[in-house]
């Protein structure tokens, strides 16, 4: 298949590219390099089944494609809050442009949605039938509401035009190829610990997240994309093991052998207190569940961050 990945030079996009090329597909990546990097795709450039194009998804794009993964969107709060209007445009216009392309080419399209559609959830674990608790005017709204509107668009393109859609709700994912300045918690703590700098803990550190190693996540996305067409989602993809940010910091300090100390900082507004996916649906529909636990995944990430910091 010829597969288009928007946001293909980003963290998840680069791992997905590797998987799709390995499976024998052609990959066309489009990216505006807002948070993605050339380094992430350097190793594919010699592959005859790969090309990368600088393009902003808010502008229509055309190519002969059989399948689309719509990943373009800054995912780190630091970056999406830096350009909130651009973030919302990326979700909305990017989704419309890619859905139009899917419609025109009769291509299947997979949306990288997020656990953020649940906002600061009132139930735990979060199940797909939960409608969420999102502040529509807060500093996270550009991302959360953009992704919620994208989900609506995907289902409307399905209902109105019969476009073949798949919607994944991705929970916190980490691993190699995250940018050093990404700003999300795992990369921040690793970068800080490896340099013996203070660990920036927002709030009391008792808020929780459930971290999925990127190879597990890519496997879930792959299985969803190639599942039979009745499976549309939205479907949670994440690791259900939940940790406090203090536990994460302690683990990272231990595994890096760091002298870093924890420094408490104010909690940003609307920061969700808990997050844990119910993955029963993914287990049942895709026979998918994560296999790499946090300790192993952090260990596997340490080497990457060490090398990246030494460059
Ligand atoms: P990332 O920031 O590394 O990747 C996003 C990519 O999209 C980057 O390469 C960036 O340059 C590109 N991009 C941004 N705006 C664009 C635009 N207007 N046009 C073209 N390209 C654009 O983040 P990631 O973690 O790889 O996330 C990929 C996708 O998965 C995002 O849609 C994100 O919302 C979703 N997601 C990620 C996580 C996670 O924990 N990593 C969780 C939930 C959802
Ligand atoms: N966080 C932190 N220190 C950091 C970065 C993040 O304590 O340097 C906290 C953040 O407040 C949140 C959690 O870690 O409670 C996860 O943040 P991240 O930005 O990775 O993703 P989110 O799930 O909030 O979108």
C-alpha cells in the first residue's frame, strides 16, 4: 500500500514509518517540522519506498494514497500552548483536508486522537463511552477541543460520505525520538536526570498518568489500521498501569543513577488529576495489549537520551 503519514517526522510518526516500511509498504510523510525533526527521518531517506515532503496540513494536499494516518498536531502542552490558534487550525483544517483526500482517493484514514478528549476525567479507568470533562476555554482547549472536533468530523465523514475511518484515543506514549525540548514529562525528567539537574515536578506529584512505550503503541495503531472495516473506534490505546509523577521521577532517578533532586513547581491549570485507559475494547477487537512495562521502557529510552544529549 502507499500510505500517507501526516506528522511523519514526529515522535510517533517516525516509529510508525519504520514499522510500515518493514511491513513492505510505501510511506509518504508530510510534516511542517514544527515539533518534528529531520533527524527522526534521516535513516529512511535512502529507502526507495520512502519520501518526506515539507507541507502544512492546514493547506489541502493531494497524492495517490491507499491509506492515511493523520498524526500532524503538536502533542506536548508546552508546544501546543505556544501556538494555540495554529494547533486548533491543525486539528480542524488538517482533519478536513485529510478526510477530503481520503474521500477522493477512497482511502482508509486513521486519526491519532487522544485521552485528552476525556479532559480531567471524573471516572477511572476511562472507557470509550465516557464523554469527558473538558474546559472548553482553558489553556488546554486548543488541543482537547481540536481533537474532539476532529473525532466529530471523522464520524460525520463516515456518516455522510461513507469514508472508511478508524479513530485511536492514544494515552501518554514515550520512548526514543522524543525531542529533547519536547516538554512532556518523561523526556523532561530523563533530560534533567541525565544532567543531574533538578527534576521539575508540577504540583504535588500525586497526579497520575499511564505510560505506553512507543513500540507497543505503534503495534496497536497498526492493528487498528489493518483491522476489518467494522472496527472504527474510538478505541483506547495505552498501557493501563498507572503511576504518580513522583513514582515516575523516582524510577528515572534510579535507572539513570542520577543525583537530581525533585523541585516542586506550580501545577499548570486544568492539568488532569488522573489518567488510566480501559483497554478491554482493544483487547477484544484487536487482540492488542502492551507488553513493555514502564521500567523496561524507561531503560530502553535512557540510551537514546544519553546519545541525543551528547550530540
Ligand atoms: P510530535 O509533536 O512529536 O509529532 C507531531 C508531528 O506533527 C511533528 O512532526 C510536527 O512537526 C507535525 N505537525 C504539527 N503541526 C503540523 C501541521 N500543521 N502540518 C504538518 N505537520 C504538523 O508528537 P507525537 O507524540 O508524535 O504525536 C503524534 C500524534 O499523536 C499527535 O496527533 C498527537 O496529538 C497524538 N497523540 C500523541 C500522544 C503521545 O503521548 N505521544 C498521546 C495522544 C495523542
Ligand atoms: N509534568 C511535570 N513536570 C514536567 C512536565 C510535566 O510534573 O516537567 C506533569 C504535568 O503537570 C502532568 C504530567 O506530568 O501532570 C504529564 O504531563 P505531560 O505534559 O507529559 O502530558 P499530559 O498528560 O499532561 O498532556
